[in-house]
């Protein structure tokens, strides 16, 4: 990958995550800060530990785009942050604390959050690239970080020993007690990179 | 979890696509397996075990040979080679395997989203083709696993979030 291609991918992720951040902000009624996207090319065996303890519990919402630039799009956060996000959403909806199926509602709130955040990301990319990039219905998983990353990494294993992804951290600056640390990951299938470069005019 | 007196060389992490062997009292482990598999072949008499952290069922024909542990079809012959070089007898070699979960229940036309199941199938077919009995397995499902193989008891400990630890 050339420096120009790397910058183009960064820019793309920056625009996508900007839209994702405002979508998240709208959901919880709070300001959301976005860091500068990081374009990462990692050896397969170091991917999991790069993002933290491979056994740490995380919540990940994954959606897939199969058109033009086949990619996985993931909103990933520590499990406690996912609970916090769900609580914020349920609070705004005035869902009673003692409601019997509250956990179930929290779960669909997370899926919906993922849907909105990832949808905002991908439609911003589509607008910029002037193509339609439909996303699949998102799937939510709560599990170990390493296990969640496996499937994304396996896709790269077919063609090589390195994985490529763009990661952008999101935080709520108003929360002072603890820092919310969600990340939007764009993980293009290996063959999709050329597609991105073509559409970006940096092939 | 490490205890104070434990020497680090007694536990060896088998990273993605890696393959390592161990002798008693060493342990082989791998953390946070999703669709990947931890396949262990061992010979208790020769006191040798080896673990492969398998990512994919089949190697592409142009695959670089330096990571045979990455694919089921190259990992099994390599594990056998490593064990036999360490004095194992093919007739005594047994296998245990864990992993191959489907982490996301997602509708996708990409066969890669169901890679866990393909990994399990490839390992089972490979073991059968080489005549290696599969002693125990904890495969499939939708939970991630951490796997440790203990060469003193020749058992595999499988940890999940929410379901605790089971011993194979």
C-alpha cells in the first residue's frame, strides 16, 4: 500500500466515522468525540492482542457489505461500555427499570445502535464514492475479544499473513467517571482493497 | 493464571497459524478462539504433544509453507511430523480439538462467515484420512473459547465466558 492509498483510506474512514459519531450522538443525546482513524496492517497473530487482552469481554455489532467492496464493518466496545450505551438508550426511552424483558430490550437497543452507527458510516462512504453500499442486518455478539476478531482475520488468512483494517475510536467527553471506548472497524476483504483504491482514484 | 513460582517457559502461547510442541510438565494454550481451532495431537508414551492454531480448512495451492499450522490440511501432517521426530509412534497418536464457533449469526453469501464449521469438518476428515483417533472435542456453537492443553494429565481445558471451564 502506498502512502497515498493509506491517506485515502484514512480520509474515507474519517468521513464514515464522522457520520457514525453524529448518529451515536443523536442516539444518546450526548456529544461524541472521534479520534483520528488509524490504518493498521498487522501480522495475523498479533491482531487480537493489538486491541487488548484477547480474553477481555467485548460486545461487537457486525454488518457486512457484499457489493463493490466486500467488507465487514464492526462497532466494538468493552462489555461494560455496551451496557452503559444500552442503559443510556433505555433511559431516554423511559423504559422502566423493573420491566421483565428489559435485558431483551437492551439487546435490541444495541443491535439498533449498531444498525444506525454502521449504516451512517457506510452511507457516507457510498455518498463519497458515489456507489450504493448496502449493509446486511447487523448481528450482535458478546464474547472474548480474540474470538470476535477471529472471523475478520481468517478472511485475510486466505491470501496472506497480514490483516488490514481501519480503526477509529469514539468517546463521550462528558462522561468523566469512566471513558467510553467504542471503535468502528472497517475490515475490507483482501480483494476489496483494490476496489476501494479504484473508487478513490488512487489505484 | 500464573502462580508466583511458575516459570514462563512452562506455558507456551500458540498464536494464530502457529504450531508448537511441548513435553511434560509444559502447557500449550491459546486465548480467545472464535472460528479458529486448537488441534492437539499427542502420544502419552513418548510424552510429547503439539498444538496447531488452525484458521482455515484448506491451504491455497500457492500458500507459503512457513505457516503450516494455519490450515487444517497442512497442520495435521506437520503435527504428525513434529511428534514423530520427537519419538512418537503413529499408532499411539491421539487427537483433541476445540473451537470452530460461529460468532455472528449473520445472513451472508460469503462462505467465510461459516468458516468455523468448515474448519471442524476439515480437521475431522484429515484425522480420519491419517488414521488418528479423535479422543475428545468441544466444537461449534456460538461461544468463544480459551484452550489449554496440559501435558501432565493429557487433558484439554476449555474456558468460555458464561459457561465456565470444561475438561476434555
